[in-house]
């Protein structure tokens, strides 16, 4: 059995890592390259960087920032934001990314998933989903709706059906980010995360809401193979953040399979 992954995610705005709560009230955290370097040396398993204003500002992703971060880390780097075409994907891969995350553009142009999968292999394409709990209806039977544009636009799309379609289109991995839980520290939304892990055969990453190591273990136990744990690692809103090594040690004590911490050797 493969070990589960601890993943750090940076929301970058104006060249700086920020941390929000339910997609609002961003506060400054620091320089993305410096933070990536720190977490790499703590043995984080992967890093995700979102240029969160690129799409809204209709500009190319900040490739210089990606290059700086990639130069200082040697773990898989996923990059998203402002990616509209295959050439944008080529650019971020040349800048040092190993995987490409698509979110709003995947909803607007689903064929970009297939195009990227054919061009680079499905292991390279990550479908990121922003999900919001809503009343169950005939069109949203899971009780979770897909939002885009930084949770500003609601699509009327059912989250589970979109995950299944994303898999059929060629995505190699799915990130399930709960808008309701984002930055709250109250735990991942296990309901929708489990619904999606049971509906697809792809690796699923839980995102949004982790505040305790037990929350991460809960996500692994319902089928997620990776967990984004940003607030616990570096958020100024958290009184006592943890190192990656501390998190992995606690997860191991809870019986979870995690990758080794080489710096502890």
C-alpha cells in the first residue's frame, strides 16, 4: 500500500503567499520561494501553488515566481491559475512544475482536461474543485455544488457528477476543497470527500478545514490519498503550527502510513 501524502498549498497574490478563511480576508504569510524551501527541508511530500488572481486579471501565471519556488524544492510541484491553453501548460512545466491544476477553466472548457491529458499524460492533470454544501435537488443529488472564480460564481453543477466527468475526460487526480470549511480549522468535509473517493478510481486529495492531525487521519481513513494541510503548517491565524515532521510522527502514532522524514535520520 502506498503511503499517504501531506501537501502544502500556497495561494499567491501579488507575489506573496496569503492565507484566507472561506476565500475571504487574505493575510500575508511570506515569500513563496522561501516558504517552499522551508517546507521542502521539513520533508513535505508535495507543494501546490495557485496564482489566485491570474484568471480574474486575465493574465498569464507568474512564471518568474514559479521558477524561483521550483529552483529551491525537489518534491512534486503542482501549479494553477490563469491556465487557459496548452501553451500555458507548456510554460508552467518549463518553469519547473510537474503537475498542472485546472479549476474554473475546466468548467468553462472541459476539453482542456482531455487536451492536457493527451499532451502530457493524465498523471500531469489535476482537477481542482471548489465545493459548497447546498440543499439536495434533482440536479445536485450529492448536496454539493461546484463554484468557480474563487467561489464567486456558482455553476449549478453537482460535485460528484463533475468529478466522474473529470475522470472520464482524462484528469489524473482530484482535489476536493470545501468552501464552507476553508481556513476554519474545523476539519475537512468528509461527506463530500468520501462521496467522491467512492465515485472515482483516481487519487483524491482532501482540502479545506484541517486544524488537527486527527482531521488529516480522518481524511485518509475515508479514502483520500493526500491531504492539504496549509493552515497547520504556516498560517498566522494558528497559534501553534506544526512542522511536517511533527505531523508525520503524530499520524504514524495514529496508525497512518506516511512517507519518511529524511531530515530526522
